[in-house]
């Protein structure tokens, strides 16, 4: 697994397309799927941003998605799809709570709402990215590009 910065360095075109899709409305938006134990997967909208080379999101303390990520960490994050050009961008990996005070401060300073003790910052480490490109709604099948970090 790797950070957004390492992904961007290894696959700059794919990362630029993915970032544009996540940030297409001016805010970072995504759907995140989580699992917790034997329970069913959950899908929730989140605000996500790329801050100093890290893909991060604030999660509400006490929420089911926070509990799932604290307990398991596995996620699938999907950028919103634009109906006119319905390309898809997906990230799979593991999330963890951010403990770096510098990253926490940078994220809090750039977030669209006031961050307080009711939120916890998580970073989404990347295991795989998939882009399914479709120039318009009639283009089928999508043209897929996939990336994984090289084994070290």
C-alpha cells in the first residue's frame, strides 16, 4: 500500500484524472464502502481531499463508517460519476487514523467546515486504483486502466 503522493509519482496521468474526478465540484467528494466483521458492507458519502500528498477525510466520531475503519480498515472509495461522461474512478486499500500533527493541522486549515473533537482524520492508503473511461453515456464497454504499487 502507498500514499497518494507515491501513486501520483508512479502514475501521474491516472492520478491527475482521479483527482479531477474526486474534486470535480470544487469540493472533494466520494462514496466510501466499508466492512465491519461479519456485517454487510456499508456505503456512505464523504468529503475527501488530497492534502500534502495524502488522501484524507474527516469522519464523525461515533459513526458506523468510523467504527468500521477503526476495526478493519478496508475500504473502496469511488469518485462520483458524471452522467454526461460516466467514467469511473475507484481506489481500494486500508485506512488508518492520522497521528501526524502537521498533516492534521494542514487538513483542518483547508477543510470546508470547522473541525473539532467530533471528527477524526483518516488517511486512505492505496492498494489499487482503477479508472473506467467512458467519453459519453453511449460508450460501452469502458476502457479500463488499473494501477497497483510495485512490490518492495
